[in-house]
């Protein structure tokens, strides 16, 4: 029995990774939305997109992932979404900064295969909100 699809919004300025993760998540019963910048992500959320999960990179041109997450919080955008960071930044200070911004998980790209990223996201979502109905 196939569960209800969860909506995931992937924000990353690397088009190759964005397309690859979009494909992988769609193959794992996710409805996928994408943005290539923090600014584009904010515009889509202001436009009514309400994903279950926001998976965001940190290092992006314009506003970075931390600034984007701070703006989502301050403007109460996508307040019911789980925020997960997917970044190559692995310093403890970055992980602490993301915790201050209320992220539910922090995944280091370089340490994880795409399949592991999918599994980590599913684990974080299941732990926070339970399995899809």
C-alpha cells in the first residue's frame, strides 16, 4: 500500500545535485519542488508552497541557507515544515547555528551517498512526525 506523498522543497544552487536529489526523492514517494537560491525559495514559499520538508544547502550566492532559514522563521513562512540542512560545511559552529534556527537535522553531503541522504531525511521525518498515512 503506497502512503501519501510528502512534499519536499530542495534548495541548492548546484543544478546537478538539485536534479539528482529531485529524481531520487521522487523515486522514494516524495512530491518534489526545487529552488536554486534562497531568494527563489522565499518567493515560492510566499507564493503559497507549503512543503512538509525544506532541505537546504548553506553555501549559496545571494542570501545563504542560514539567512534563508532565519527569514523563514522571522516571516513565519512554512512554519509547519521540517527544516533540514544538506551542506558540505561540517564545522560544529555551523551545526550549532542551524540548531539555533530550529532545523530538525543536519546532513553533511560529503559524508553521505544520495541513498543515505534519502534515508536520513526519511528517518528525521519519521522521528518528528511519524510515517505518512
